[in-house]
């Protein structure tokens, strides 16, 4: 079982961010954390498996006062009767990390820190609306290591308006100089309703040419590989054995519980001979509505049943994100039917087009297939 906790508070919301978060509402943090703990108590019967990973994301979890962070985690472990999980990640904004916070996070059980560096250059950080500098990233990592945290991820973004290929290479080099165990390199996706999207729509900003973005992605592949990182998912690279277990769980459709405003959960109702049926739930996006849900002990308002055909497609969609691809044996175990029975002709056609390869019992995308993944998924969608 995977557990995610959403902390929706930010010092300043990034200009590209579409996640549910609130500026200058940290004064509500104590009340919010009590609501999260109460939600956990209301839903503890959903934990019928061992807690494998815990991921506290946001928003900006590093804005939580140290004593509140420890109270949250101690309460969660008590509610679920769980030991500290094998992987416990907390996201942090380098502009908000303090020694006191890192110390509290380690005492709470954190053994993996995820830092949003995003870019090296101050002008690109300003375009994104980030509040930190590269010096803040360096200091945060040094502090984390002093407290014994070596498993560090750095998030990077390419395809930023105004970004050159040279700047992207400099960003990669700067990140590598910090010796992280994991790097996530995401292409910027301007989300509707964000200030960055509005600037692009009005012509104030412009995205880099698609060919330039491809060049940036290729540079990440080659440079990170040269430094010992293996790509295990479209945007994720890790040193040997340091892959993110929590995210891999999502991509493999492991059940997960999400606590907090806007958090999502997924439970497997059945799998095997009758196919795989799942339930997906999502908490309210607004603090008041979330508090009401917790107080009234209501189910999340968004409650969707994912039927077997949709679950099979999700297995393909998520599995093809990973370099290993989709496991035929696991597919049959989950869905009670072979991959070839469902997608056989289409898989063979895509293989002949050089977009998929079949090796052992795995189907995976080729390099060209990764470039047009959405088109391939459309091909597989009509089930």
C-alpha cells in the first residue's frame, strides 16, 4: 500500500503550477493537519496491506513547522499501526528548507528528500515564479546530508520560455555537481488557468521550438547516462537501486490512499479471471469542503469505478511510460486475459512500424515510440 499526504500551503505559488495549493495560508496549517489525521482515522479500514511507501507532497511540505510535521507522521503511524515505511519521501522547496525542518523530517522517518531545483539561471526561475536560487539548492542538500539523508532527488524542467539548449546543459551540469541519487527531468506542460499559460496565450512569452525541446531531452538522456544514471521512466533517472518506489507503485497500479485536500486514492476491488476492477476517489479541492467531508465522515465526492477494459488500457498507458515496458505475465495475473488476446494485432503492427519491441515477456516503446507515445496510446485505446 502506498500513502500520499498533500500539504497545500505555499509561500508563493509557482506560475506554472496547477496543483491545488494556497498562498499565505500557513496560519491554517495546524487545523489542516488535525483534519488530515482525522481523515486517516476515518479511513484506516482501507489499510489492509502493509505500508510500503509514504510520500508527503504539495504545495510546500517544507513550510510545515517542525513540531507539526512530527505530530503528523507520528499520528499516521499510530492510526495505521504501521512501522516507518521502507521509502519515506518529502518534497521541499529549497527556498524554505531550514536545519530545524530537516532535523524534524529525519526524526519523523524521512529517508528520501525531493527538491525542486527546476533551473539554474535566475531569469528562468523568475519566469517559473520560483522563490529560490541555486545557492539555496546547494545549502539544502548540504544540510540534508549533515543529518544523514543521502537519497536525494532533484526536479528539473526543460522547455521553459526563453530557455536555450546551452542553459539546459548548464542546468544538468549544476544538478549533477550536487551528486543526487535521482533526477526527474520534465518537459514543461503549460496548464490552462496558470499565469504562465495566460502569458503564452497572450504572446508575452513563447515556448521553445519543438525540435529544440527534443534536443534538450536527448541531451538529458546522453548526459545522465554518461554519469551513471539509468532512465527507468520517461522523465525519471536514477543511480542503480535508487528508483522511486512510490512512483513505480503508481505506474504498476498498486493501491494507494491519498489524504488531504485534492488527494486521490485507488483501491483494487477485484482482479484475476473476472478482470480488474478499481475504485478511484478524489477529495475536494477546497479547504472548507475538505473539512466538511472529514467532519461528516463522508466518502470523497468523486468516486469512480474503473471497469476491466479501462483498467487494461491504464496498465498499457502507465506501463509504457517505463523503460521495462508492460509485463505479459503480470498483465495476465491482473486482468485474467493475455496481452495478446486484447492487443495482439495492434502490438504486432506497432512493432513492424518500429514503435514497440518485444523482448522476453515485455512489450516496450522504442526511442521513436517514446517521441510519439500519445499517438500509440490512441492506437491502443479502442478496446
